[in-house]
C-alpha cells in the first residue's frame, strides 16, 4: 500500500495536531488542578481554627472545577462544539442533583457545620436525637460516641436542621441536684450543710458559690435544690460523686431519712344490716 506524503500531512495537521494540543492542554490543566488543590488545602490547614475535613473538601472542589474547565478547553482545541456538551453536563448534573438531593443536602449541611463550627471534635453534644462526644465531622454525617461506648452516626442534615446543645463550648457548667428532708428537719441547718459540703468538694468552684434553697413542698418531704458550679469536663464526675458526701453530712447532722408516708384508710361497718350483707358477699365468693 503506497502512502502519499502530500495526503498524509494534511490529515496530520487536521486531526493529529488538535489531538496533541488537546492532550497537552489536559496534562497542563491536570497538573495545575492538583497543585492548586493541594495549595488550597495546605493554606486552609494553616488557619488556627481549621477543620481538616473542610480543608480537604475545599481542595477537592478547586481541583475538580479546574479539571472541568480543562476538559472543556481541551475539547475546544480539538474543534468539538462544547455548547451541546455543556448543556448535556448541566442536564446530567440537574438529574443527579434531583436523584441525590438527600445526600447533597447532607453535604451542604456538613459544609455549614464546618464553616460555622457549632461544635468541634471531642465536644459533648446533643444533636439529631442522640448525645455523645464528637469523634468525626464528615461531609455527610457526624460520628459520636456515648459514655457507654456506643457509636452514633447522624446525618448532617439532621444535625444542622435541629437543635444543637453543646455541653463543652463554655468553660463552666452548673450541676442542679435535689435532696429530700423531713418536715421536722431544721431547714436552715440543712441548707447550711448542703452548701458547706458542696464547697468542700474538690470539683466544685468557689465562684459562683454553691447555692441551696427550698424549691418544693412535697406530700411528706421538703425538697431542697443544690446548685454547684464546676469545670465543664468535671460535670459528669461531680454529678456521680456529690450525693455520697451529702448523705454522710446529713447522717452526721442527725437528719432523719425522708421516707414517703403511706396513709391507710379502713372502713368499719357499724350496723347489723351491713355486717349481714358482707357475710352474704363472702359466702357467695367462697361458693
């Protein structure tokens, strides 16, 4: 088969050179996309309040946007009309957005969580109907670990769309605990015992000072509420350890234990007709 150089050269110019140019554009664009993606991620990681997941996400967005423009530029170099291609990409993107609208909303919520930072890793929070310590903030879900070593994976849409209670964001927390005493107890003395015992606890802060007052008069007991402040990380430990020294202080002060009182009512039948009626009922039950 004989090849005519005069026929081959025009074909090379027409087809090979555009393909080669498109390949060069793509390789250069891909290198730039990778470089700028890594640069964006590193720049965001240098911020003192940076979130690694958000930094990776931002780097990926920059990388894929540059790659998208690179592909369009490469197709243009090859002489392909990109207007129809762009319309097809937009249509496909709209269809995928409709199909994955739930996942995309979780991603959007994840970005909002990372931008506004209502909580961070190791914070104890209540969100999405569960409570625990945050172990990971992902693009689509947040992971938490409970105190009894269970893992919760909550979609970011549920976290961001509901109420978020952050128990670790503030430095101090207040513990409220109620104690019952009898009506015969000296209330002023009981309040003094409570506040003194709380003040002597190593986890209780001196400022604000412990506070105790009568908050309710029950049917058989007087309810006194103790309020004591502590460091936020010590809240759970204080709640688990405050009752024992209070009980010991109550015993030392001679306070009686407050038991619920039960009142029993008995009905006495005074006349003979009533006694006869009861006797007949008992005989019917026994028969």
